[in-house]
């Protein structure tokens, strides 16, 4: 694996054919993680794209969970830089991230590097799109230099900002969780049941075809237009803990409607604060 020139990527998504042709030019990041408690590392060890490094959502892409910060708060710039450097994802390195969930997990790494203006793309279709043999070997990784840079405010929204923006004209707040969780159906994940008042249901899974690939730009534009998003609309996306909402943000960019902003704490932070209002049902509220 070696750092590559900027501008190598064709866009925020790459195909398996593109990756196969450029495999030696990029850092491939396996970002598998499972809400049901299965081990992403075990899945990686059982078989991954040759040369891919394993990126741990909890250890490498998140800080310590808390009620105020949510289940997957951003790591400190210093911690993210250290993790990136150890994985060979240094400044200027082109990274292609994948998972086995349509990008709903790997999108977190995509957004974090994109926010820092580092070259990064998501493998369209994820691991299922890779038709070549998999590897069970850990690659030899050359540590790289990664700068510790503050998280840009323009890419993220705090809970206080979300509380203001949800009532602001011209702003759309997207809830990327399942329609059932949005409506307030009881579950074992959310601290309270329902959604942020004013938020529109935009389940991340709706961005994907039956084959697990991202829908085309025209189809995505129509889908988000129905949610009130047009060019120039200020958008903030959230989900359960600031992970799967990144697929909504990627879809907006592919559709030519981005960039939006990520509410990192998402429902795990909003729902844990008893002073924050909650809406239920299919309407924004």
C-alpha cells in the first residue's frame, strides 16, 4: 500500500472494477461492525479484500461513549490522527472504505476523512461487489504521518444547533433510522422512542438498490426532493449514533445536493436528554 496523488478518485463512490485496477495505489479500509454485537474483526479475519486494513468503528472512529456525546462521538483529533497513522491512512493517502452493509458503517470513515478534505471513497456494493478471492492475512502496514486537525464545524452540528435548526425555515433535518424507529416503535436500541420534532424520515436503506448499491443520481434527487431537499437547502442528518446517517450524506453528494452536516450524537444523545422534546408517528411533528 502506498500514498497516492490527489485526484485519483472518480468521485465519492468507486466500483469494484476501479478498485481492482487501482488496488496497489490506495489504502483499502474494512469497516465492518454489527449492531447485534457480532465481531467486525472476526469477520475481517475470516476474509477481506486483499491488502485491506481493519478499521474499528469503536476504537478508531469514535471517542468514549456518554449520555451527552452519544454512543459514537467523534474521537479527538489527536486520537484519530494516531489511529489513521497506525493504519497507514496518512495525509494525502487515498482511502477506499467498505463494509458488508451497503456503506451504512463504512460511510462513517468516508465522512470523517471527507470533512478533513482527505481523498476518500466508498466501494459501491461493499464486500459483496468484490468477485475476486478474499484474504485472511493481515497486511504489512507502513505507518504514515497523519496530522491532528480540528473537526470542521461546517461538517458537523451540535445538539444545540440541531435544536435551533429543526425549527428554522429552509433547513431539513433527516432521520436516517428505520421508519419503525422514527415512528417511535419500542426497541432495544434507543434511549427513548420517537424522533426529533421537525425531522423528516429518510431511512439510509432507501438509498440502496436491492443489490446493495447506491441508487443513481437522478433517482436520489427525486427521493430527497420529496423530503424537501433541493440544491442550496441546509441539511443535517442524524441516525441512532452518528454512523448510518453518513450514507444519507453521501447520497446527497452523489445526487448533487450536498454537502450536508452530521449530528454526531444523533438520537443516542438527543433521546438521552430528558429535556429534549420527542415526536412520534409518521409526521415530522
